[in-house]
């Protein structure tokens, strides 16, 4: 099972944040959105196949939960 760990951060007023901090925050948001897009594409691909085998090991079958598969970030 793939789990998303989300940090609960304080809301920041972008009008009161330095330019360097704005750039850092925007880059973090961009990376987060890219990761979510990759994950959504992976799940969509899994929905379209009956089973997924990696190196001879079945890690996904349509009628069973996902097992033995993880993505390093």
C-alpha cells in the first residue's frame, strides 16, 4: 500500500514572506504536484491492467491489494 505522508504546516501570508522564501515554497509546491501526477498516472495504469509482474514477482493483481512495490523519492 502506498501511503502519502503529509506535513501539516502553518499557513503563510505570501505578502509578508521574503522573495527567497516565496521561491522555495513555490519549488516545494511544484515538486509536490509533480509527485502527485506521477502517482495518479501509476494508479491509472494499474486500473488498466489485470496484473503487474516485476522481476518475475506479481506485485499487483486486479482482485488483490498491491504488495511488494514501493517508489523511492
